[in-house]
């Protein structure tokens, strides 16, 4: 039977397990701990991401509290968008592969927020469209 992880040997009695190889896909999420904030978009300059561009994805890390209040997303534009199409969606997933839209930001509002109490395992933000709002910042906080 093949070994799952390669081993390094120093001597006859010493065996050290090496780290598994890097794997692309849903395993490469950033953990969001309780009490921590994470920038999904951080006022990227000189240009904002293209429409349809997803942010980094995050996973809800372990919470020692039984009263976890969910994850809150703060959506801030440099100025209030005037176009009715300027918006961001927050998506959640149970497996990191199949994504569902949980919230669509209100077009024309400079600052918006959303708290997901369903406690999805994974999250990301996607810029749907931007024409007049300027730099975009999206922060996830637990």
C-alpha cells in the first residue's frame, strides 16, 4: 500500500512526516477566526477588479462559543454609485465548489452590510458591476 505522505528518515529510529503537497481547489481558503476581520476587496488601485471577478474565498474557522453570531460583510464604495447596476454579491457554499448567492448589495448606496446567520462553511464576494462608485472595499468579520 502506498504512503499518503512522503517520509524523511534521519536515522533508524527517527521518522518525520513531511507536509502534504500543495493542492489547488477548495482546500486553499483563508480561515476567518472569531473576532477577526478580513479584506475580500481592499480599495484596489489604480483599477478595481473587472466585473464578475471573485474575491479570495474564506472559511469559517472553529468557534469555541456556542453563540456564534454569524459572519458580517461590510461593503464600502469610495463614493455612492450612481448607476443602478453597481453591486456586489456575497456567496456562500457548503463544499467550496457549488456557490449560492446569499446577498446582493443595494445599488446606489455607498455603505452597505449583510450578516449571514445561516453559517455557510465558505464565503466569497463577487463584483457584479461597477461604473461610478470608485474603489471598492469588502470586509468580512466574525
